[in-house]
C-alpha cells in the first residue's frame, strides 16, 4: 500500500510531467537574464513611486499615500506575473517574449 506522500507525488507528476525536464545552459542563462530584467523593472517602479509617496506624506495627504502604495503593489504583482509567464515560456522551449 502506498503512503499519502507517494500518492500525492504521483498526482503531481501526472499534472505536470515536464517538471523533471533538465534545462539547458542557454535556458538557465535566459532565466537569469529574465530575473535581472524584471528585478530592474520592479526597482524602477519603486523609485518612481518613492517621490510621490514622500511628497504626499509630507503634505499629510495619507489617502494619496495609500493610493500610491496600492498602485505600486499592483504594478509589482503584474511585473512578477509577467516574469513568471516569460520564465515558463523559456522552460517550455518557447521563444522569449518579454
């Protein structure tokens, strides 16, 4: 009789059988490049919102501070989602489209 762990692993492998596929050196390099590119985008967004947040905070406009922080959070989530989609394309052997 199989353990719950073994059954879960079989189900996981059935759902995503390509998980064991080894990446080529070129794919690993592309994945690293994508990480760097998207990290830079996130830093750019944080810098662009920093001034808006500090100006609004200095004025005491805490509604604008909260709004800017929420916009930044959404932008970062979007960028991270795009990064993961681009990385998945690389893993599947599709051409990089970032």
